[in-house]
C-alpha cells in the first residue's frame, strides 16, 4: 500500500478536491444542508478561512487558508467527511469499507495543492468558481447556487 506524505506548512493556503466514492452521484447537492452543517461544525472545532468553495453533485473543490501555527488540513477534511457521513445511510460497501467501519460514501483519498503565490491563488479561486460551467451544469457561474462566488460577488 502506498504511504502518502502530505506537506505540512503552517498557515498555508491549500486547494483541495474531495470526491464521492460513487462518481455520477448527486448526493452532495441533494444533501447540501447536511454538508453545510458538517463544514460549520468542523470550522467551529478547527477554524480555517474559506477563500473559495464549490460543491458539485459528486465532488467539491475548495481553497482554504489555515490559521498561523496550524498545518492540519487533512484532519479538517476527515472531520467534514465524517460529520457528513454520519447523517447518511450506508452506500455500496466493499469488504474493506466494512473492515474500516466506513459507509462507502467518500473516496478515501483527496487531492491537495499548496498555493505558491498570488497568481496561483487567483487561478485556483477561478477554477473553483468556473468548475460548474466546465462540467456543463450551467452556462454562467452566477447560475450555480452551491458556490462561494455568490458570497464574494454580492451587489452593493
């Protein structure tokens, strides 16, 4: 089995992609309030700043800034997944899910990228916001309701 070693940079800005185990599912948008509650509960216990976030039917992208002196984005991802999963019935499970007491909802791994500079930061924010258009879910970013774009582009 692979041994993944994630970088640990305190106060880092990190771009994350987190997928459901069942691609093509629409669980994340169907259960958006459950996901929002999981995020709020996790943020209350382990604060971080959401720079951008988009939730698509079967995956989500986000850019977080961790607090000074804290590098543990992985525990936050794990907590969000766990809080969300506790509110859902079990999905299709393999023997490995049963052995690890998993519901089979999430892919075990997630993808992360540490933001290098201001241009990289802006590119990843834009990637989050434009992802629903890329996937053909909407024609304009303004039309996708599950995005931090709306928080950051409110009218006067």
